[in-house]
C-alpha cells in the first residue's frame, strides 16, 4: 500500500470515528433530554392523558397556580434549600479549615465519620433522624426538616471544600497577619477567596441535594410541611398532569439561571452580596408571614391519602369554621401507620378498613360521638356495621368501592366475561393483562378464583392461590403495574386490568371503549373511613370536619373530584344518573354473598403472603 493510500485510509478512519463519536453524543443527548422534552410537551396537553396528545391547553398551569398545596410546597422547598445550604456551607467551611490544623489521627477519624453519612442509604439516615426527633419529643415540621437537611448536606460541603484547604500554603494566613490583618480579616479577605471554587461546589451540591430530597424529608416532616418531592410523589397515585406543568417551570427556571449566569457574570459578581441579602430577606419575610398568618386559630391536623380530596373543600372549611387545616398526605396505609407509630400526631386519619381494625386493636384511635355528626343519617347502610368496625364505633365512611376487571369492549369477547376471575388466565388474552403490583389485591383475585375467602389463614388454600398466580404468570405474560395502570388503560395499551372501582370509573370517563365487571366469585368491598386519633387535641372540631365531609353538596363535589363512590347514598345515586351516567364502575355491587372486606392480618400470615408474592414476581 502506497503512502497516499495509507493517508486516504487514515483520513477515512478518522472521519468514521468522528461520525461514530457524534452519533454517540447524539444518543446520549436523546437519552438524557428526551424525557424532559416529553414532560414539557405534555404539560400543554388538553386532556389528563400522559401518553396521548389531544390538543393545546394551559389548564394545568392554571390549576398549578390555583393549587395552594403545590405553591406552598415550592415555598417550603426553596426556603429549606436556601437555609440548609447557608448553614451547611458555614459549618462545612469551619470544619474543613479546622481539620487542616488538626493532627493526622483526629483528621482521619473525623473524615471517616463524615464518609459514613455520605455512604449510608437515605432510608437509614431518615429512620435514624425520625427516631431521634421522636425520642426528644421534638414536634415534626419545618424545623425538623431543616435540621435534617443540614445534617445530610454538611458532609458533602466538607468533602467539596477540604481538598481546596489542603492545597493552601499554611503560611499565607500568617503572612496576612504579619501585614497587619486580624485573624478574622485574614480568614475573610485571604483564606475564603482562595477557597471560593470549593465553596461554590459545596453550595451547588448542598442546594441541589436539599431541593431534590424526598426520602429523608418524608420521614422527618409533619404538621402539613411538605416539599415539592413529597407533594409530587403523592400526586403520582393518580394521573395528574399538573406535575408536568410544575416540572416544566422548574426546568425553565434552571435554564434561565444558567443562561443568566453565563451572559452577565460581571453583573452577578458585582452585586452578588446585594442579591444574596435581598433574596434572604425576602425568604425570611415570607417565613415570618407564613408563621403569623394562622396565629390564634384552631388547628385541625388531617392525614389522608394523596389526591384523595378536593383541596377547595379544605379552604372553604377553614373559612366557615375560622380554623386552620394542617393537611398531610401518605402513599399507603402502611407508611401512614409507620409515621403514626414514630410519634407523629394527627387529629383525623383516613385509612382503609383493615388498617382501621389494626388501629382499633392497638388503641390508637378513639370512639366517635355520632351525636355530633347529624349528616350521618344519609350514609349508605350497605357500608355500615362491617366486620372491621362493628357498629361503626370508631370510623365514619369516607369513600368506598370494590375491585374488579376493567376490559376493552373492542377486544374482549363478552362471552368470556362469564369466567369471572378466570378470565385473567384465558390464553386468548396472553400478554394483554395488567395485574396490580400488590400482594393483597393479587392474592385476593387468586383466592376468590379458587373459591376461598380472601381473609383465609389456611396455608393449603394460600398455597393453591400461589399456584394459581404462578400458572397465570407463566402462561399469560402479565404485567404487574401500580397506579400507572390508569393512564395505560386510558390509552388502551392492554385489554384487561385489575383495578379499583374508582379508578375504573375514572378510566371509563376518559375512554369510552372500557367497561367494568365484578366477578361472580366475589371480590373485595373496601371502605376508607375517617377516624379520630387518641392524640386528637380538639374532638369537637374533628367531628365537625367529619360532619362537613358528609354534607350532600360537599360529598358530591368531593366524589366528582376524586372519582370514587360517595358514602352518602343520595349523592351516589344522583351522580350515577348525572356525572357518572353509564359508568358502571362508579356504583360497586354489594349484593353478592361472596363479597368481603379485608381484615387485619396477623404478622405470621402477612409474612407468608409477602414471601409468596416475592416468589411470584421473581422471574
């Protein structure tokens, strides 16, 4: 091969390498930023669907602005991040400088202790801080969240600043003082400016981690204090495009800040102190205003599932009864129970039937005075006096429903519906089924399909149900889904899905091809109720709230907003003929003698179900 041919070949190889490099870069950018673009596009979608574009609309931005809980969460996230960043930066700077002056042994011990916090899983730190605050009887809220953020941000600041401190010449500070500077002046005018790169890195890292944190914040907060991460997490229990609008705004703000810092660095540098001072003054002013705004009013602390109430009703209740509702949300009955046992205090809880039974057994809730709830006269008798709370001594029904099969009428043969739960093992629909990613609901389906009670503790019956699920898994290629099943069924991604009746009603309202059945083998009739804790500080106000939620107009608006069946019989019947006309899932059936409510499971049986469910999904 001649020299010219070698050069040509080399040039071609270089060009090929460049092309491959640019393809690689393009793929990386697509992988990193396509989800962000999709989020921004769907924030302008006119419907609630997260997969189908139906038209341009600003409705989710309007709802975001009008949603007080989200705006409050933004305020909490920003203020906590700013204060935590400032405090952790000061502590980190002092610690890093102090370490450089200590002996090697002390230095290594402190750095290793510092690394423990960095390397520990967030859940471990969260549980530890939660236990700490509970053990010293410190009320959970804004202060506990701030202290927790300072605790986990400071080690990262130390890690960012310490390498820069080690690079300093130890004689610089002495030289400054020899030239007439005081120790403080030497620190402020000489040492800190030379450490600015490390300090900036620590500030950015601390702010980012604080603003983004969810796990630690979730376990150490209380009294209605929630940051963006907690609110968004609870919103994901139902399809809520407001999340897209919020994410888009956050992304745009970050882009603007980055562009501004690049375009006008001299302006920021020249007025940095003033900008920081003004920003802190505004934040502190808002904090003081927020603290005194509700002063002197009665306070009601309500703990409910995410996306499970019309927020306007809370505002109207506050106005009508001159009180302040501290409203918090949980993602599951189990997380609610964990937080309650950790020492968190609430007046009203809204858990599910089996959890109500557990709370009764452990004497964590108190009886209700029904004389103070006159609107209870309109409650549906079919959901009263159920096994989990005989006589409804402790609980007031809030919403109720069932579990059934949602199916696509254009795909599923109507004759196949007679099989009930066995429809979910009809190989005609293999690869076209969603099962709930829940041991309790999935084993309920299997037990009912086998003809057993869903509350059985017979290990032979449980093993048969396990075999039923294994057979279904192996032959049907099922997808185990959570609340994402809602949007997927709206989009028609599968033909069959096990869903709660309220979710089924919501899906049917969005997709006219969907319908809902409750299998003849029986199903779970569930009821969520309002209960009063033994720590309730104002029983009268709590029972007033319960009565308010059963007011026909309030119950109707709440049912329309959430989509679940109202416990007020007249309201449910009216909505069945108006807002939810033709939506079979809105009115669950209780006529079947095989329908049941979930009972509290003893630890041994609960663990057995958990172990078997792990095996079902382990493939």
